């Protein structure tokens, strides 16, 4: 998210989605020689449809950090940079993953299509904090927003996924204060506790999960046909 531009994103994507994915696909294809393997794509996190309010301002500044000595940029510019980086990541990761799936599938397929790539169509309205978002976000109920304003940001908005209450209880239990912990250990524990509480943030919600299910189904139809897919469903 805080990459300097498209060249850096392309380089990082090639390193993270290239050889590591190829090794994983080879391992999966070897372990399950009769399986059809589908690699699904990612999605752009931010977009021009992401709402740009004070909540997003705080979140965006956590994601995007300028280089030391660089001039400070405003809220609008931060979100524009995050949106550009998200778009580049979406395009670059899809391209790299599709190439790896095609290359590895050709080598291991023995004349049949064993490894496929499924692109996730993800318009701007589906991105984080957009009107039609397909990602888990914050609980922005009027009551919650009022608490945040009255506390001057000391009270955080909870995530809006259905398991947030259970997850928070688990996080509180795992990251309890330890006796004789140092200030650094306390800071690290609090950071990890916060990450645990907000683990759902930005991941596909129910509607987003359906996008992935549909993309996988279409990929299977393309290689197995409707009848073949039906026989698998019957099993």
C-alpha cells in the first residue's frame, strides 16, 4: 500500500506471486494428481469510490507512509495514491498469477488443463468503504459514530463482520497482559492484539465470497462442462 509507484509494486508482486506460487502449485499438483487446481485473483482494496471521511483518513495514514524527509501530503492525495497502488496491484498480481498458472499447468498437465486462473471482477463500487462494498469494514452505526466523535477518536469503531464479538473475546484471552513485561513487549502485545481484533477488515464479506464462488464455478465449467460439474456436485 505504501509503495512508491507502479515499478516497485511490479517488482514486489513478481517476487511474492511468482516463484512462491509456482512452488506451491507444483506441490499441490503433485500431492493431488487427479485434482483440478484453480488460482483465484486478488482485488483492489481502495478505489475512487472509497469514502473519504475522518475514519478513512486515520486508516489511510496507517497504510501509507511517505519516505523520511518527504513533504506531508493531504488526505485527498493519500487516498489517491492508495487508490493508484491498489489498481496497479490488482492488475500486476492478476497478470503474474495467470502467467504462473498457465506455465505450471502446461508443464504438469500432461495434455489436459489442470491448473487454471480465475480473475475476480471487482468494480470500484466493491472496494473498501464504498457504497456497494464487497469487503468487511467498520460498524458505522449512528451510535458507534457518536461514541467515536465524543471520545475524540479514543474509542475505535469495531469491524462489522458477524464473528467480531467472538474474535474479540479470543483476542483478549490470547493477548492478556503478562507479568513483568517490558515496555517493548507491552507495545508489541498491544499491536498484535489490535491486529487480531481487526483481522476481518478488508477481506471479502458474504457478497464478496459469492464473487469468488462464482468465478471458481465458471472456471470449472470452462474445463469440465456443465455435466461434469454436475457429477462433481452429486458426489
